[in-house]
């Protein structure tokens, strides 16, 4: 393997000098017989080693998978402007993952809405589709309590469903308050929704009672 250290480059330059002009490089453990020449060549070697390391680092910055530091930030700025800044304390690997997800987003599915809510709020939210029986449950009866899952009036998880409202959903965001959802959150949810669909969104204090 080629020695690309400071001493390695100094030795390679020394080997280019005409034979007989200077003493040969010392063997391991021997005394240097041309200390002034060696000092001069070590200076060259230091510069060459630095340039070599810079070239290797530069090569890494040409691919998203190997970019680091400020190069990742510049990559994100080139593609997304100010829309995808690095979070405070976010590592290169974490930031790279968000950039990759933004470059090749998954769109138009329920998991995409759920993932967006979790990303915005920091916690798992709740998505309810009126045409989805799993979300709305169903009424049971004394004669057949298991029908519909055995839900009855007054049970928090029982909801009115309808086949008359397709392409709509209700999203509950566990923000700890009942304020209006932020414009940024609404925009990002809208960005992953299919065209022609509606998401009725609300902030809630907790998902435990609904």
C-alpha cells in the first residue's frame, strides 16, 4: 500500500534526486546522514500529505452517502433552499437520512400522513378515516356482543363512520393543547396527501380519551 504520510512523500521525492548527490535514506534505526536535506523534504512531504488528505475528503463530498459537515448543509440548501435546515444538535447521519427522505418522498398513503404527524409533533398521532371500520369500530349487542368488536354507546373509541365521505380523514395531533394546528404542520400534511383529499386536523391535549 502506498505510504501517503508526510514521511512517505518526503522519501518519494528523495528517491527522485540524482544518485550520488546526497547520502541514501537511512535504514530503520540508523542515523540520518543528511539532516538538512531531510528537513527540507519533510516540509514538502507535509504539504503533499495535506493535499492528498484534502483530495480524499473532497472526493467524499461528491456523494450524498459520504458527505459530512457543512457540505451536507450546502447540499440541502442547493435542493431545498431554506426548507430543510439542519436541526440543532442533529448529527450528519440523521440529517442525511432526512435529506434522502425529502429527495425521494413517499406520498399519498396513510402511513405518510402518520409519519408527518409524528415528525411535526414528536409523538404518534391518530388518523381516523370515516370509511375505515377499524378506525370507527362498530356496535355490538347483548345477543351478539362480539359483532362490530363489541363497542357500545359511551365507549370513547366508537365513532360514527360513513361511506358518503370518501377521500377524507380526521387527524388528531397530541400537542398537549387545543390550539389551532400550526401553518407549517398543515402545509406538510397537505404535501403528502393525494390530490382531491381533505384532512380535518386538530390539536388535542391527549389521545387517551378519544
